[in-house]
């Protein structure tokens, strides 16, 4: 029975989704716009990752966020919401 439990745990780990975006922020730093995308794998206690890039325009930063979202698809089919908080 213990062997079966170990196999079930391994199967669950293998089936778990990879990194996916959780939050993305775009902010102005000097003359450029910086996009930061927080990636996680939805497993408690696991480290997350940040993808960061500086672009000349806010549209370029938005395009970067969309590219990262396309590279790391969201497993729950959640939308990407873009809003100007300023």
C-alpha cells in the first residue's frame, strides 16, 4: 500500500501545472516603462519567479506582459486584465 501511495504522489506532482502568471505590474521608472510578471506553480511552499523587462513605451511593456502570458499559459483559463491605476 505504501508503494501505491508513493506512485499516486508522483503522478500528482507530474500532472501539476507548471509556472503561470499570477500578477503583472507595469510602472514608470525614469524615461522607461518596467513590466514585472509574477509566476508561480500554485503549490504551497514552492518558490515563485519574476520576469522583468524595461521598455520605451507603455504599449511595449504591455506587449511584454502579453508575451509572457502566452509563454506561460494559465491553467484555469483566467483573463488578463489591464487597467490604468494612475
